[in-house]
C-alpha cells in the first residue's frame, strides 16, 4: 500500500485508533520522534532499531538503566586478558593443604623450593612469583621517581587478593566466565547508564544471561549515552521530561490497544513502556554526570592516575577504561567489562610475556588506585581464556612454548577505598586456604574435584558468592545462584567476610 493510501486509511480510522491526524498535516508516527533523537531507554521489545536511530549504540529496556541498585554491592570491574597469559604468576597456586607444589616445572616457575625462596608480597601476603611481570606493574615500577610512584600506589594497604583455580579452554570465547548476568539478577544497575563493555568481550555468561550492555570503543560512546542526540540535544531537562511522558502515553495506548485484542505479551509490553517512560523522565531530570577524565576538571586526579589529557585520543585504552571504571565506582553504570587482547604470548621467549604482564599489572594498579581516589569499594575480577606453559624445567626463566588451560586461574582483587582498611579474608574451614578457591594437584593442574560439579561457571558463581558475602548478603547466595553450593561447599568457597 502506498504512503498516500496508508495515510488515507489511517485518517478514516483515526477515531478508533486514537490518532490525531489532520488533512493538512503529514503523517507523524512514533518512529519520527525517535529519528529526532528521542528516548534513550525505551523498551527494546517494542522496536529493536529505536536506539540505533538515536545514536550509535543499543536499545535498553527500563530494567537495565536508571534503576539504581536493589542490593548494596561494591562496584564491579571485570578485566579479561584475551589469549591465555600466565595469570597464575600473580598468586602462585597451592595444593589442598595450602602447601606449595613440589614442582612448577611446566609453569615456568621452576622447583617448589625455588618458588618458596622467591615469593614477594601482594597486598600483605607473600604469594606473587619472583617480583616480575604482574607484580612489577602493580607496584608501578614503570615510574622511576619513588615519590611519584608512591602517590599512585596508596591502594596497597586497602586491598586483598584471592585466586580461584579451574581448568579453562585455551584461546576460546566459550569459557563461561562472564558474571554480568548474575550481578544483574541481584539488581545491580547504574543510575544513568546500562552496563558498559568494551567491544567483543570474549567470555560466555556464567549461569545467567546478561542484559544488553553499552559497547564503548570511545569515551564519546559513554558521553553520548548520557544525553539525547540530534535535534533534542538543545532541550532542557523539563522539556525532555514532558516529551518523554508524551511518547510514553503514545506507546502505552498502542500497547493497550494490542492488549485489548488479546495479543500475547501485550500486557508486558505496556508495562515496559510505562516503566521506560517514567525511567526516562526521572533520568532526564538528573544532572548529567561528568565521566571524561580528558576534559572534565572534576576528574583531574583520575586523569593523572591514568596518564591522559585533553590531547589523548578519545579511543585510547586509558581514556576508555578510566571513564568506564570511574562510572562504575560512582554508580552511574552497573558492572563494567574491560578486555585487553594479544595475550597469546607463547613465542619461545619470556620477554614478550613479561612485558605484557607488566603492562596488565599497570592497568590493575590504575583501576585499584581509582577506587582509592574516589573512596569506594571495588571488586576487580581478572580472567583469561586458558593459560600458558613452559618446557619441563627447574629454571624460573624457562620460555613460554604453548597453551595450557589446565593451569587456569582467575584473580579476585578487592579494595575498600571507603575505609582505607584491607578487606578481611575469612576461610570457614580454619584458614588453611584463606586466599584461594580450589587448589592445584601435583600434576600442576587445577583440580576439578574441589567440589561436586566444579567447572568454569561454578567458579564464577563462587566469585559472585564472595561478592555477596562481602556485601553482607551471604543469606541470598542460594536464592540468586540456586542449587550451586551446599552448606559444606560454602565453607570451602567463601573467603571474604562481611565488611
């Protein structure tokens, strides 16, 4: 049917449909409002292409943005190191009795005795290997001046570290390590933004599908998500609020008409549209937060930590990461997902791996220092797709030669920037493994017999359980991750006591 005939038919039915159409007016529908830059958070169920007409992002239902947190949880940052690096070097894994293995000859660390004599402190515990790579970065050895270095490493006294042991798939996006769905199930959401992720975040969901997330390859992606674009950019908050309510009315009436025709799901559609309209109005009336360390004077201390300024490219990793981390700490967004690629470094040298590990340690330090500056609590989860191995050798200088996901670990770094005190690690079985979930066997493999059904997604459920426990919500673990852990299991996996 031509547009002219369509308009004619609609005018004939305007009374039944509740449409305001006049003979001398063009047909203007809901999509025309959208094309003008309207509705940041309209329900995706109604029109999957809505948000792409508004700006270069995705559409989000009202439950994913502007809702605030239903539980009091710390900020969550998930850093994924794609390629399978030797993450076990950050905290050398131990056996079930908290003893070092007799040999780490496949892990590039040499003999157990050699490891024991060369461990260096990580957040109050001698657990890092040989003071190289990750720990050098965390200690910011890239900064030559001791005073300057001390100024950006004040987080050490307020941080604690836990390692989780689990065999992983090498060089695969099929590891189930993404915790966003579980956190969203707990009600974790930002005041202004949906969860933010760097593009192509390479992990699958653990147990629960995540909500849509905002892809950010530039700090401009984050800034634009906070404001209407196009013709509506000049509207005041009051004008936007009125417009959102107007469109909410149109949407709700359309959905109600469908509901009266007994269309399946129409009641939920109407509920989402009304909710989205109210959420949009609420968000429109809030001040737009500053999230760009490059140019926002309020974030000068953040910019200094991350080494960015007005001339740094908008897509620079430090600019994007600093904005995402800051937004999470301030509660503007929910969990954020960062990814660093190119960590498949088994090239028959140790040089490339050490350089990459040091660079990643620096990123970890910057994230933790940002929590310290903002005086917020943070859980930083560091994962990788698999791991790496050396030839069998008693030398701690053995080169990296191939992948070895049997030595997989995840690192959970916890900081209490609010109190400035180190979080308490509390093992329910007597303290033998207060810093480690799971264990390694003498074959230098992460044991899959730790608890019944131990696997990658159960490991992430254990990480989630510790987040709940640190937040004082241990009683909700079984409700939010049902059937995953018995009471005996909880005694083994819970390392963080309530803050």
